């Protein structure tokens, strides 16, 4: 190898290393620092939890659990950390398709992120049985509680912090600057309720087959996503069922305001944008007025039962089809 080629290779090496570091914001191993109380690790290839060793580096694929009065801080890099509270169990893994993307599976409990704002949106995803959080920056707190009836996930952002939340048939594009949401889902996934805990933000109803549908397609709003504006104490309720013939997933949604009044209802056949309906409930001083009727082949809303009966509108309605 001639000297000129050697100099070229040596000059290229720092660029390759820099590119690798830019693509991988987190260290190859994570460290557990400041463990307290009952805190254990289950390392890949083993069958039993063992006490966490302070400062030890663990491979991705390891599960960490903190018992009563326990807790720990997990360092993903010098600038990125996770704080686990008592009663929390997590598993840290790598995306099989891209090891630079890390996944934290929250099984139970409560944790807070402390993440750099310069990380890629896909650097870390917090997965739960209810929904997943990505595009994380700053301090975001996740809490997961489960019962025989289902699971409830709470997501709360601090000032100057952001997260995107994605779940079945819904997307919260951005929770930021103190915004929060509580998402409760039935054990059989037949019902989900999303409560706005703070701030104004939109929730996108996703009637398409792509759970991670982009907001824009070729610069145009994605027609599979329906934008619903929410404010504090507003709620979005989603019911799911399958069509008796063909098994198409049908979901209906009800949007209520801070006083619990119904503002809008929707019904969709997932993956079939030509089938759908929307009803808007308007506060009118005069008699109720109905404009247009949804087509007969629009999917019927899953029965909201007692909640829907209690929410009979006192004002006018307007219906339209998609």
C-alpha cells in the first residue's frame, strides 16, 4: 500500500467513526447507577434475577425490576438517563432491524426520562401494552398500572420536554411543555379512553392500516388521519369491534368536552377510507337541526351503552360522511 493511500485511509477513519457515533446516540451497554432498596437484573441467557451491581454495565436485552422502596438510575449515555421508581419493571432491548434504536418495555410501575434534545426521534421508544412513546426529549414521566379489566398509562411532560404517543387507532403527535394524557384500555382492547390532563393538543384518529401513519403524505395531510382538537379535561373514547362478515375492524369514537358534553362522534372501517361517518353536536338556542345523513353502508358505531345514553345531546346535530 503506497503512502498516499495510507494517508487517505487515516484521514477517512475519523469521519467513519464520527458518522457511527452520530448514528448511535447511546452507548453499546447501559449502566445502572444509584440503585437502592430491592433492585434486581435478569441478564440475557440467565433464568433468575440477581441483585443489581452499582455502576455495572449491562447488555441490552436485560430486564430490571425495582421492588418496594427500590429504585435506580439507568445511564444510556453521559447525557441520557432513565429514573426507575419503586415497583417498576422494565426490559431494555435493541430494535432487531436497527441496533442503534433502543426499546424500553415498561411492564409495570413508573419511570422518568432525562434525554438530550439532539437525539433522533427513533433513538428510544417506550413500549407499553397501551401505547408507545417516541420522539422523546427532556423529562417525560410514564406510569403504567394494570388490573384484570385492563391497563392505564399516564404520560406527563415537563417544561421544554416532548413526546409522541402512538396507540391502536390514535396518535398524539406531540405532548409538550407540561401537557399530559391518561390512556385507559380494556384487557381485550375493545375500548380505549384518552383523557387530556393538561394543555391543548390534537389527537389524530387513525382509520388506516398503518399504525405509524405519517401526518403528511407528499406534503398533503394524510387522509387516513382525522384531527380532533382537545383541551384540558376533554376526552376521546374509542370502541372497537369486528364486522360479522369479513372481520373488518370497525371503530367508533366519541369526543367530549371539559364538561362531559358530546361534541363529535365518528365511525370508521379500518383500511377502508370510503366507509365512515361523522356527527357534530352543536349548541343551538333554537330547535335541533340535522343536516345530511351518513350513507347506509357506513359502519355502525360500536354501542357505547350507558356512556352514550347518558350523553344524549341537548342541542343540534349535523352529520356527514367521509
